[in-house]
């Protein structure tokens, strides 16, 4: 679900889409699926949650962005968040 979210964000950026509310919904849907299906335990689970909590905040911030300019700032932070994820997980 993380990979799907990342792919969809990348496609959003590459297509120069501007429907950030829909992008927020898409990411939120993938995040919900991730949370519902999580079976990880131990240290990897803890590390995932350290990454996931700020990522969820960014998704919420995208949904509440006041305008396209603010949304683009959040989109870039979300893109960085996915890159950060890959530092911990393959």
C-alpha cells in the first residue's frame, strides 16, 4: 500500500495534476489499507510507526490545504516522506 501511494503521488507530480483534494483522498485510502492489514511486530513495526505518524499528518495537511500553493508544498513534503521510508525499508 505504501508503494501504491508512492506511485500515485509520483504520477500526480509528473502529470502536473492540480486536484490535490483527490490526491489526499487517494493517499488516505492507501494509508487506511496499510493500517488495516498491518501484521508487523517488533522493531520493524516501531520504525514503521515512526515514519507513518508524520506521513499521516502530511496527508491530512494536504486535505486541508487552503490553496494550490500550500498543497504543492505539502506534495513535496510527501514526496520526501516516501524517500525517507526507503531509508528504512526496501
